[in-house]
C-alpha cells in the first residue's frame, strides 16, 4: 500500500526500487496554484508498504539504490519536463 499518498495530492510520477523510491509532485504553492515547479521526496518500503521518509535517515546499504532512483527520476524529468534556472517544471 502506498501510505504516502494520504498526505500528498499533487503526485505526478513515482519511481520505486526494492526499498527506496522517489516521488515527483507539483509544488504546493497556495499563492500560485498553477506553479508547475517539480518537487520531490523520498519514500521507503517496509513490509510491502511505502511510506514517506519522515526522518531522512536510511542505512548506507541503500545509498546506491537511492542514487539510482534519483537518476531515473532526473532522466524522466529531462525527457518530460522543462529545465529552468530554478530546477524543472512540469509541461502542461
């Protein structure tokens, strides 16, 4: 079950490894709800459930998978998003 979805309503794309994942979502900007800026957060798997990483701590065992999932997310953004001087933006 994807437990992180209960707290996030602007999710665009999810990338999952065996224990670490990356979620891309639209920025939550209450002043400018049409802001296309891409934001991300990490998720972790435990007993078949995926949770948002609240502490940001993980075993260094998972660092290679974290880098791999971040690279996959960046490759996806390079293909499907617009690169700006402040990061990436979702295409309309």
